[in-house]
């Protein structure tokens, strides 16, 4: 389960029901289609941590590989694409200047995962 799940409050009228539970793939799905549809949500800091060689990169790559086998999968990154590909501080008080620039290069040249 996500640490800070999206509440869907602005869209409550669009759905008959919103259920919060642990999913096998991703952070979000549609009831009855959990084995076919998934959305993984990442903040910039979480994306950086997930892709860093010093962190949980292997777990993130395995997760992306599992998602790529679904009929529909998306990786939603909450933040500016400019910050990923051109680099900047990851968050308030961060000393990780330009760290995302290297991450952007690896995302551009990495294997195509189907996401």
C-alpha cells in the first residue's frame, strides 16, 4: 500500500465505490481487472530513490518488469519532466543537485519496458 495514497476526493461522484487494499501490481487498478490493469505512482524523490544504484533499484526494475506484462500499465511521476531530464534539487533541503540528470539519461537509454 502507498504511504500517501491519492484520495480521489475530487472524483468521488465518478465512481460507485473506492476501495483501498493491497494490490499485486502497482498502486492503483480497477476492480475485477487487477491482473490486467495497474498504475504505479512515484514522487520525484521516490523515483530517484528507486532508481539509485545505492537503493532499491533491483526491486524497482522487477516491479516495472511485472507491470510491463499487463495489458495496460502506467508509471505516473508526480513532478516536472524537466527536473528529471535536466536535473535540479530533488526536494526541500536536498543536496542532490543534478542527480536527476543522470537518472534522466539512464531512463532515455535503458531497455524499453513496455510501460
